[in-house]
């Protein structure tokens, strides 16, 4: 399996419209690294029908897959990172919500919610925060929020 990183994309307003005849209300995206226009890039570079195109969003755990498709024309990458996966044997839907390590070029499942309290305990220990005091503060804040709800 090969992962091709097509970079991060942002919205923009072109001074000269790259494709004539599109509606005036259309929204544009460009790649941050080189200013490539999404519509031109997608039509020229993302033509393989057997590769999976994925949009990623930055999370507290790293880059997470939010959208997968074989058809790049169904994507709009504003505020996302775009990758293309060639040679995948799994169904494209199975990649959703996985984390992507772009340096190692591998996918991993996100940390399950049930494991997050253990992570918080480790973080509090590293920061020298007393778990009992923190729990009391959180309980008081929750009680206050409920009473003023």
C-alpha cells in the first residue's frame, strides 16, 4: 500500500478564475504549499479510479481520516489534508476515523474512549496534578453547571 500526501488545502478567492464557465458563487480551495487550485488539480492529478482519496483532519491524537472515496470529484478539501492510497486491499470505508502516521505511512485505530481516562490519569501524574483534588473540582463544576443549567 502506498500513501501519497497531496498536502493541506484552504479556501481562497482567485484573482483570475482558473476554469471559465463555473458559477460566480463557487467556493475555491488551494493547496497551501504551492497555491495549486483544487478544481484543476483534481481534474489533472486525481484521475486514478482504483486509488482511495481521503480527507484528513488534525485531532488531538493526530491526523484522522474523515472522508474516503474513489471519486475525487465528490471531495472538497478546504481545511483538510488530502492523501491518496494506492494498492489498498481493504474497503475504503474501513479507513474512516483511523489515524494516519504520514511519516511511517501507516493507519492505526484511534484511542478508544474507554482508554482515555487512563490517558488522563497518566497526564495528571506527569503534570503533578492530584487526581483526588481534580475529581473534586470537576464534580463541583458539574454540580454547579446542573444547578444553573
